[in-house]
C-alpha cells in the first residue's frame, strides 16, 4: 500500500501540522499504515526543521511512502517499507 502527497504552508509549524493531517487521511484510508505513521511524521518533521525559518517564504513539503506485507494466517507480516520526503522554501502564494 502506498501514498503520496504535497502540502504548502506559511510556516514550518504549520507545515508539520499539514503533514500530520495528510498522514491522518492516509491512515483512515489505509489502516495498514498504522505501522509506519509515527516514523513518517518524525522524518517529515526532521526535514522541515532543516530549512531555515524565513517569514517571507512558504514551506512546501512532498511526502511518499509505502509498506508491503503478506498475510500469515491471522497475522500481517511486513516485508518491506519505504519513505521519501523533501522540504523546500518557495515563494509565498499570492
């Protein structure tokens, strides 16, 4: 199961909240991602923190992730995972 989204926010704090909201949407649609949501948020937050705070710019963040699994009787066995994130300062939207 995979997901991909982008957000744009006026501040780094707002970007982190927007990522959290999108990840919550992913989780609602694909409950199997409960296994990697905290790691995804932590990674996105840490990359957002890398960019300088600049009130004259917006923060744009692109996120993608996936997990692969197999069913072993009643148990779900995760056999692969991946995550990507980029955070950039961009011109303010008018």
